[in-house]
C-alpha cells in the first residue's frame, strides 16, 4: 500500500501547482538533483517513510502544500528565466524572419 500513498503525495503537489508549474518544478528537480533527490520526489519518499512508520504529519495536505510552495519558490526563478529566453527567441523570429530562417536552417553540404 505504500506506492499509492507515494502517488497521492504527487496528486496533492500536482493540484497545488497546476499542470504547467508541476511539470516545470519536477523537470527542474530531475535535471538539477536526479530522480531520487528531486525535491518533489524527496518529499514523496520522506512522507512515504512516515506513512510506513505510522507517523504521518497532522494536517498532511497542508504540510504537502506548504513544502510544495517552497519547492516552487526555489525552482521558479530558474525555470521562468529559461521560459523568458525562449519567448525572446520567438519574438526575434517574428521581427527578423529572414535572419531567423538563415540561423535555424540546416547547413547545406558543399
Ligand atoms: Zn514519485
């Protein structure tokens, strides 16, 4: 029964952040810390261990939401900066379509 508990932690994280922010925060953790040490996974594994010991924190949903907010606050400056760079690139492509096309076109063989 521990696997469903672990997944339920992710359900609360997901509903707290919404689809886009959950995926951004999850991907940030995966890339920066690896699977087991991504903060959303660490939280799920830590609470799973608490559950196995019969020591789940009171106000569990509120605890998960609070920790999830902290994870997002850590990830947001990095992932949102990355997104803004992509937005600038698409603005550049709209303003300078010819240059963008030349930049992005594959090299022709000589
Ligand atoms: Zn997990």
